[in-house]
């Protein structure tokens, strides 16, 4: 006897290969309903997804909805995909937007980042063998670089062994070139023929899934009622909390007399900052693992921590987070979680917080300044964009020795500040760490309110928003103008002032400010926002490009003061 479900299923299930889905997104056959949120994943999550697919691990189910006559929802293309108003999709994605956008951008070379594979991480050259999945460090093996400024060309691979993921379909051509490089390298004991054989085996194991991996798809038929679709979509977005490491360890440590849930509730009650800055209790466990095992890797947190470690370090670790948050609020301009460049950056800082507390009172200020220097250098080096767990371990091992007396090897970000003027000049608001770092620098610099001229306070900073200095609507009218979404075109401006600015040329609203509180006070207000105010400057001339160049130099000086490092200027002609 056939059940009702078997005879008339609510949905169809079948896997679709990654390449098939990417091709259908490119042709706009698969699109998004217009009510879906924007793409928000950062490069780290995209790299993790790529690693899971290369490992042939499950990455979750997708939910599609077939579209028939009379499409129910307005649709839009995926970020980076072609868009044509006349092209109606045959399928809408109800669940899986972030994953599919990440895969589409990585495999087509679109979006703000270009992704690369370090192929040598997947092979053991001395034994002429391909590594197994557990032996590959995917945090190192997959990395990204920002899209080259002002061009649609792909970023060049940093080294010959770095394969652009957008070119995996041309792997054999790439391998021909790389095999020649290997044969000409006296330090690599491989002939071109041996290299090709080894890397083709690696291709079949790790590269092929980027094209052939089958993503499980549930497809609702076009006949599914609007009520049913809405109910399904709402359910997907409000239920189901994943079982994480903190929950697993709560169960493990309970027999050892350690109740992590009670400890966390008590910590939040004692340290309001933990909740305000949305500290995950798992971060506390990572800080403890850094102290006792020198690692923040998930495997080490899960396998190597024990109840005695928690009892010995929990109180001081949570106090360390509270102390670090208080410091970056008061001394680094981080007024709220919204403007925190990296949440993960707090973990190694909290783990070493006790080091400065152990010093004599007159020695602590220097230690705190070193910790602040580490915060700023890590922010503008963007070290925590990828491989954050590995970065925490590396930073802790150096911080714990360097913070107290400035002796020993300094953390990587302080030793080498990998940032230049071009990166800052072209960064958009999507470069979260750089953008947040800029806003925090302005808050630290007491950026005065545009409307009242009052100096910035923590309360005012929380109420102010980041708005355009050159209005977006104004720049849209200027043919050939650079993007309005560059971070250098943003500052903390209250809502009332932003409404006054509206879509006017900067020279118009600057004149209103000048009339309100005088030329000198106007100069002081603009200077507090790292804005040049000379009579012939870009702001007063409504010259956007000149304004950006002028502000870039001022921002560089603020970063150099905060990090103690010199930033490389662009010496090439513009």
C-alpha cells in the first residue's frame, strides 16, 4: 500500500554538482528571492566551506523553490552574478544563499576576494604521496587576497605553487607550468614527470570535488502554497541551535564537579562587558587552552582541556576578557561590539592579561601600551581575517613573553606591519577590520559632532552612525567618480546632521558649519575626523579624488602613531 507521502511528496530531493549550480547561477536560472538578506560571510567562512568540500565533508542541505507561471516573489541575482531584469529564474533559493554565494564567487573569481590553494600543503614530496584529509592544515592550504584595485583582473598568485580557485578547470595547463618550475628548482627532488603524476593524484582527491561535489538539494514544487513557503522559511531561520564545543564540554566536565553553564551565567553577571561585547563562552575555553596547552585549536580545546584546568583558570580568564574590553573602550575607541575589528583578537589578549597585573604599578602602563600596540597592529595587518585559531596560538606564545618587558620576539603583526597606502586607499566598508579600525581611531581622536561641535564621548559615539562625507547621491551624479563606499569616505555623523547633509555637495554643508561656529572651530572639528580643511583642499572644492588622497595621508599618520610602525606610501604616479 502506498502512503499519501509516497504518492504525493511535498518536496523532491536530489544532489546537484557544484559546477552545475555555479553555471545555473551564472545564467540566472537560479536566483534569490528579493527579501533575502545581503551576503555577509567573510573570507574565513568561505575558506572553511571550500575546505569542507575539498574534504568531501557534508556542508548542509539547500532548499530550492521551483517557479512556475506567475512568480510569487521578486527575485535578484547572487552577488557578483550577471543581472538582467528581463530574465526570470526557474528556481529560487530559500536556504543556502551564503554557501552558494561563497562558492560562486570563489569559483568564478568575482566578489571582493580571490581565493587560492597552496597545492604543496596537500602532498608529501619526500614520500611522493598525497596527504590524507586529517593531515592537511586547511587554514594554511586555502587563503584569499583582496581583489586588485580598480580592475576586474584576477589577483596574481603570490607564488607559482598557489593555484587560483577560479582557475581549477584549467588545472592541467597550470600544472604544466608548475611542473617546469619544480624541475628547475634544485631544492625539490622531483622531475617534471614525477611532479605531474603526484599533483594529478592530488587533483583527483582534492581539486575535483570543487567541480563534482554533490550538494544535497530539497526542491519545493511550484505548486507549494505561499503559506507553506513562508512557514518553512521562517522555521529555517529561527530554530535549531547547533551543538557546539561549549555544550559538549559542559556535559563532559559536569561529572568532574565543573558546571560550565553556571560558571558562564555567573561570569556574565559579574562582568557586564561580556554580554555587551557578545563574548562567546567558547572563547573563554580557548583562552584557558592557550594558557595551559599553548593552542586555541578546536581539537585541542575538546581533547586536551580537563576540569582542573577550568577550575584553575576560569575566573582569571573571564576577568581578563573584562579587563581587555575596558582597556579598548577607554584607550582604543572601541565603544561597542559593532566597531570591534575582530572578536577573536580579544582571546590571546585576555589570556595574557594577568601578565601585566603581576607587574609593579609603575611598570604596568608600558605593558598596557604594548598590548594596545598589538591590538592596532593586528587590526590593520588584518591578521585575523583567516586562520584565526592558528594566529591566536602564534600570538600568545610571543605576547606572553613580550608584554611584560618588551623582551623576546614581538608578535608577528608588530614585527611586520603588512599594509600599505594602496590597500587603505582602495578599501571599502566591506573590509570590516580596516573599516572598524578607522572608526575606532576617529573615536580615540575625539571626533567632534558635526552638528554641535561637541567632542566625542562614549555615549555620543554609541549614538552616532557611520555616514558618507561625500554623499552617495551626490557622487552618483558625478560621472567617473570613484566608489562612494570607500572607507575613507566615512565618518561618525549623527542622524540629524546626515539629514542636513542630504545629497548636497560638501562645500555647501561645510559653509553652514562654518557659519554656525566659525572658521577655527570648523577646522578643529574636521581635523578631529582626520579631514583636511585647507581652502584649496578636496572637501571645499568638492573634489572627491583629492579629498581621498588628503584624508589617506592623515589616516596613515594616525595608524603609524597607534602601531609605532611606518606605512609604505605609494610612490608611483596616479
